[in-house]
């Protein structure tokens, strides 16, 4: 059993995802999810050695209750002593964090003040941090920011065409998200290319419930489709992606929407769900399309066209291109979406092998490019591994890792 594992925590407003990862190999010793928190249906599922343990959570059904049950199981499974530190996914690090940070009072205050840029996410991440400080008081905690990888974007990519003081005084700029995922798959592609990441030029498409495309030049993010908030860019499960900002005035002035209505519309009722009028779930829509649902087909077609358009637009950010990467639940599994996207990228010399594209699903990664094409990989993302690795690396460089007690 590893004595140097990192407990990775991804805390949302009503859920906590956790896994215990060996940082050198990415092996998950244990993983699980607490969900429906703050309701009486709160429950926890823990997976260990292919067995699943389920339990309802006691009152007050909160994040702390979930972590208390997790700690109980970690003791039962004899895993507590193998945890050397806790790594937290934190959504918004603003301009302050281009690197992981050892959590201190100052870092907590910074995460709190950045909540104005990520009001749904940063407060939830802080709840997780505080709950872990109680549950694992002797362990160091590290924050890994979803925005950090994109801090290399130049001003021409991160500025909006808005008055400059909004950026200078209020931080209104593009930050991007999914950074750990884009970084992980880029590193994997570098291995495929057999050269250092710092010499790789890539475009990665992370397609899950949230979606983004990133241009990576010499191993660094130089542009990405998500902006100051997770609404910009691609069409997503329930988010609209780019819309004409003038539509908001139309909704408010002509159609009587409140600010909250607009927020709900753009974040929760749009995207695949809004266009299909059926579901936000790609798999459900593909099934419906195969059964003749033309609205589902329309939603998927708009979705794919926008992905292709973003990928093609990033040719303006790069001078060379080693290949394209698909990742995330849709990118890793939907051969239909990949085929539809790549079909529209012939001008960039992308063509798929139909056979390889069909094979690369359900955890099977690979290069799905035809022989006359640039590289096109399907790579399963592993954000937890990046969080474990970066937590481990930060602590190894600043202090000795806790040894067995
Ligand atoms: P999250 O962003 O919440 O982590 P995921 O990365 O798990 O989400 O992606 C969820 C999306 O992946 C859903 O739209 C789901 O339908 C889609 N997906 C998962 N498996 C398949 C599949 N076999 N075919 C098509 N889409 C799939």
C-alpha cells in the first residue's frame, strides 16, 4: 500500500468528489462521491478494489458530515496513514495564482475574495478546504486552480473589447477553466510525440458537461474558449456559450426577463438542452437522433459546428500544429461528435480513420487520424492525477512529506 498518497477533493455546492491517488502512478486507491448534500437524501458512495460502499449521511447532511463518514471508512480500510496531504481543486485563481498554492489563511482569503469572479464555485471549494482542515488537521492542504494553466495567455487573448479600467480595476478579463484537464492531455500527447511538452503545439477540446477548446503553443496555453465565467465559448450541456450580448438587452427590455432569469437561461436552460428541448446529455441526444428526433440532431449539429469553428479559429494563435486532442465525457466517447467536428476541419488537414474513431471509446485512447491527416488523439483526462502530482511536487519542494507514524 502506498504511504505517500494524496487525497484529492473536488467540492461543489452540493457534492464532494474525492479520490486517494498515488502521485507517481496516478493509481486510485479509493474514490467516491458524496451527493445531494444539504438535503435529507444526502448520501456517499465509496469505491475500493472494485467494491462499492453506499451510505446515507447523518444530519446536518453537509460537507463535514460527508468527510466524517469518509474518514471513518479510511480508518476501516486502513488507509489513513497512507495519506500524505490533501489537494483541492479550486475553480478560480484569478491573476494571483498561476501555480498551485499551499493553503494558508492568506490563500483562503484570496480564494474568498476571488469568489466575486466565481460565486458558485469558490465558496463551495472553501467549504471543502475548511471541512478537510477539521477532518485532517495534521495534513498540509494544497489548492490547484482550474484557471492556472491559462495564465500564460497573452493580453491580446485575455482582454475583452471593453473599457480598459474594467480590467484594471475589477479584473474583468478572460481567465479560462478546465486548465488541469488541458494540461494533462497535452502532457499525454507530448509523450505520444516523444518530445518535451515545451516543444509541442496542440489544440485540445475538453467536451463534457462544460466544454472548452485550448490552443497550446510550446506547451503553454495561449488562448482558450472559456472566459471570465464558464458561459463563454462553446455551446455546452446547459450553457449557451457565445451569444450576442445585445440579446440580453432584448430579453430584459422586450421580453421582461429579470437578471436572475437571464442568468438561469444562459447557464441552465440553454446549450444542448435548450436547442434540443430534450436533454443536456449527449448520449441521450445521440440515441434520440438515431430514432429520428430532428431537434436532437439540430442541437448536436450546432454543438459540433461551434467546436470546429473554435478549433479552426485557434489556427490564428499558433504557427505550428502537432495535433488535435479530444477529451472529456463526450470527447472520449462520442465517435459521432468527433467525426462531425473533424469533417469540418479538412482545410486544416484533419481527417479521421473511421475504424480507429469507432474503436476509441469507453476508456480506450488512441490516435484516430487517417494516414493522410495531422495527429488526432482521443485521450482520457485525469484531473485528479494532476492535482495529486502537483500537490506532491509542491510539498516535496517546500517541506518533507509526512512519513509513516
Ligand atoms: P463533467 O463535465 O460533469 O465531468 P463528463 O466529462 O463526464 O462531465 O461528460 C458528460 C457528457 O459525456 C454527457 O453529455 C454524456 O452524455 C457524455 N457521454 C458519456 N458517455 C458517452 C457516450 N458513450 N456517447 C456519447 N456521449 C457520452
